[in-house]
């Protein structure tokens, strides 16, 4: 009889530990995390007159487990007191929870350190699985979970090539809407 009670007690403790770990992982630790990594040499440049920073790296995790990483070889703090960093030679990665990763690269970008809104421009390239999108601009909104790709848009997949003026992409479902300006039609070429 004692042996049976001890086993039930051990299983009860294990059950309580599992409940605590589950609660901690999914309810307490999902706070928004922002990590800024700047090397010690860059603190000197932060104090300089032009507010320039080298090798910038930001990492953000939202409440749903989605992760956003953005890297830049060079950046400059906006002097008007806003929360915008002007970046050059930019690479970003979006890891949507339990889905595939989206990669974005561009020659420049504006990054808001408060709401993480990012405006990529100049030779922008988006890669998702075997899909590629080339354009001059991509705007990311993490509050709306949307991306807007516009200006000289070229979409390439293994089977098709598409030319348009604007594409709207839902970052969660990956559903897209394709637009052209005026009376033009979307041009699709089958490979």
C-alpha cells in the first residue's frame, strides 16, 4: 500500500512540474523581446557628430513566436529625435512560427526601433522557398502582419515569371494580391 502511494505522489509532482513548465513557456515567457547588439567600437561612433553605427543587428520575437532579424553593415541614427535608423547593405530574416523562413535583402532601409516597421528600398530581393520577388521597395508592417512590394516588381517561381506594379502579401497565410497601375494588365510568362 505504501509503495502505491509513493508512486502516485511522484506522478503527481511530475504532473505539477509539467503544468508549471507549460504555463511558464506559453503564458509568461512570451513577452516581446528586443535585443540590440552593438560592438564596443560602435559606442564611440554613437557619440560622433553624424550618429553612425557599424554592424547593426536587431532581433524581435512577438507574442506568437514569430521572429524578425535585421542586420546592416552601416546605419545612421536619424537626427530629428525619431526612432528611425537609416541602414545600408541590409539583410533581414522573418521566421514565421512553425512555417518557413522569408529572406529579404536591399541596399538601404528605414527601420523603426519602436514598432519594427521597415521600409526596404533599392534593389530589394525577397526569397521564400523557391519563390523570388525583385523590386525597388518593400514595406513591412508587423502590427498588420503584411508586406507591400511595389515599383518594378518581378516575381519568379520554377514555373512562372510575373511582372506587376504592386503585390500585397499576408505574412501569416502567405496569401497575395497582385496589382497594376492604370489600364495595364499583369504580365505572366510560363517557363
